[in-house]
C-alpha cells in the first residue's frame, strides 16, 4: 500500500513520519509552508519549553526516532506554499497513493481529496465531538474539561474535522503534566493510532468503514494569547494534585 503524507517540517511531524515509515511505503511527502496569521497575537506561548521538551521525540532510550528524515524519504519531500496550489494534485496523482495521511496542513480542496483511491485520513489533536479546528486541547482546558483532551483520526471530507472517525483516544493528565507537554503527548498517541489504522486498511486492501460523526463539536479558530494564559491558570487549577516534575 502506497501512502503520501501532507504535513509541515516540525519536530512532532518528523517523529510521526519516521515512525509511520517503519510500517508503510511513503511515496511522497508534501510540506506546507503556509502559517496561521491572525489580527491578534496567538504566541509565543511556552514555545521554548515546548521545543526543549519535544527533544524526547528523538530520544532513542524512550522509543524516539532520528531527528531528521532518512535520505530515502528526504528525496521524496516537496515543499509548497499551500497544499491546494496548482500542480500539487497532479504531482500527488503521479505518485498514485492508495491513501493520503494529513497531519498539520490547512483544509484540503476537492482536487487533492479526489486523488487517493482509499481516501484521505486526518490527525486531529482533539476530540471532534467537542472541539473541531485549532488549539482543541487548549479550548478543552479553557472550558474546564481536561477529560476532553485527546486525538481523533478521521476521514477527510469537504467540511472541517467532520469525516467518519477511524480511531479516537483521550490523553491522561497527571500531576507532573505541564501544558507544554500536550503537543508531545497527543502526537505520540496520534502516531500509534495512525499506524494501527494504516495496518487495518492495508489488511482490508480497501477503504474501511468509520464511525459517522453524529455529534459534532463547535469549530474553534486559533486561541488568542491572552486566552491561552487564562487556559494555563485553569490547567494548573484542574490538574491532579501531586508532586510536580522538576
């Protein structure tokens, strides 16, 4: 089974691709350069702490991977401004992927969606029945719901985060969990879930059924920086008590 990945060149996505490559034939990687811009500040918010913590992605003692893609995969990387720009769908079609895996890009247009014969699946770092869109973990925290932090793997359809669900799992928050740990924790879960889903599709040799999203959460945009600091205070108040990590 041939897979193409649409993503961005970040630590957690490098980890994800390296892990996925151990279980699947990745024929192409499209990195989107476009970044979110808003008329209000959305960061930085623990950027340095998050970056330092995410070095664990590359700690072999804890199941990490290499910090870069191997040469075989690097040669398959194409950088684009937008995954829907002219030429991307044609390039993707030339690779003839059975499945496209999306982790971290913008909304896909119909021409890209139509390419893989078994569909496109998306990694959403949130539970779609509660929070769709961006910063789902932080919106869950801001609403006082640490139990709604998690990951959803779903088919991509014409709307945003509304396709049939293939896998979903919550992420436990412990006494030593910090808010800047969440991207690492959800990315590790997402990687494991996608590898499982890909294995099921490969075994079936066809598109497998998912669970329809009869309950759809509200769509949230990027969280303003001031609201992120409000979420931090709620996280600290709601986090289970116990000895904090050094």
